[in-house]
C-alpha cells in the first residue's frame, strides 16, 4: 500500500509532532516461499513522493533486501547452532574416547590431552605444561626420547610403534603409538595402552616354559636357554666361560614308595625352590623331567660351580622338607661340565657329557658331584 502525502494525519495525532507531519509512506508484506505472509514493513518519509511507481519500486527493493537478510541470518544461525552441536559432540568424543589422543605444539607445549591420557599417565595438561620438556616425564632416558622424536613423520605410518613410557607413579607401561607432524608443525599422537595385554602375554609365555610343580623352567624352557647361552659363549659374550650342572635326586623312588607321590611332589618342589633361592649371577634352572634338573651358570668355571653346588647341598641337608617328616631328607648327585669362553659345543654334546659326569657320581656312591673328565669326589 502506498501513500503519496498526508500519511501522518491518518495514523498519528497532532500531539505526536514529527510523526503527524509525515507525508508519504509504503506498507509492504514479506512472504514465505509458499506465499504465506511472514511479516510486514512500514516505511514513511517526511516529504512527498509524487510518483506511486517510485514508492512501489522502493517497496520492492526494501522487501527483497529484508528477505535476503532474513534468509542469510536464518542459514547462518542454523549452521552456527549445528556447528556448535558438532563441536560439542566431538569434544565429548575426544575427551572420553578409550584411546590415547594428545598433541604438542612446535614449542613443546601440550595443546591436546584427552581423558584417557590423564587416566593412564596420571598427569593433567596443566601439570605437563609446567615442565620445559614434558616428554622427559614419560621417557627419562635421553636416547629413548630422541628415538621417540625421530619416529614422528609427515604421513601416518602403516604400523603403530611400541613404546614403554612411565606414568606419574613410575610404572612402566606398554603402548602403541602413531605420530604425525601437522602442517603447523604441531604433533598429533594417537595411541593404545596394551600394558595389561602384554602382561598377560608374558604370563602365558612364562607359563608355557615353566614347570608348574617346581616353578623352575620346564624341559623346553631350560633347553632353549642352554642353546641361547651356548651361542653367547661361542661369540665370547661370556668372558669367563660357563658351566652346566645336571642334578638327580638320590633314591627318589623310595620317597614315593614310603610316603606317597604327594610327598614326592613336595620334595621336588622343595628342591626346585632351594636351587633357585641363592642363584649365581645370570643363573637359570629347569626341570628336565622326573627328578632330574639342569642349572646353567654363565661366567662360572668348574670350581665356582662346585662351590655353588656344595653350598646348595648343605642348605638342602639342613632344610626340613615337610613338617612332621623329620627323617625325610633330600640328597642328590650332580654332574658338571665347564666350557671356556669361545668354546663351541652343541647342546646335544653338552647334555651327553654332563649326563656322563652325573652317572659317574651315582655309580660311585651318590650324594656327590663329578666334573666331566675328573675323578669322582665325595660331596660334603
């Protein structure tokens, strides 16, 4: 609707002054795309327009401008609200994700540190940023830190790398990480804590090579260790050579016959426990089967091995195997073979020679130790 003049007199009183003096005006409608009225606008002028056509053109221009503004404002408002909702969702996802997500700036400041990182490592983001080099908290060893930094690339690797950071309490963790250098030179790290899984794998691996009764290595475990240590000795990695000792419990069948197999099991358990109670450096012990045991003594010559065996024999003699069984004592025979540093001998030959030395001890009265190639001597 258009008023060429006197519009103020139609809508206002004289007491309203400037409004009463308004001359021409335009009243326009704003419509939705479907044609429904969305609203109105009223534009008045203090002077006359003699052309209705001009007033109608002004109305059309204003109407179009208002529509454009409202549409733009609505779209921006929609996307702004939508963006805020998306950001809120991703923030929640980032903080509560069951994986490790963090990021460090080019200045070595922590800029992202999600809830899983704080739960696992015990540090908050603010605490980390109190340290000049936060990475040192997780990798105190400088050489390890340098390897961690060197693992960062500009593209994600095909495989995650295994690292062993420590937490706030000094506990060593096992983690898998993928690191990427971003265009702004910050570093994004995504990781997974596999400490529990690794511990369980190690437990199962130990169980697979451990004798349940004596807690020594089982036959497979001790022979694998013997092969490994022989290889080290072959390459002069063991400077003073090595010794291997084979034990056999004397008259073990009589223990089973007199007291029963359950007491025999206790005797075997006692033997294994005492054998490992005071080991020489690097020593490993295992049960070959039945009442036969094997001990590997790196860096021990035959005389040191002899002294170790006789001290063990004395402890075993003085120990009570089972309360109430005062006349139950464990005696053993032992064979010893020693190799010089760099000496080459296959596992089969070592076992053959040490078994022959053990047989010599049993043949000459038991309760003694024999060094391969030497005359049998009584044990203390």
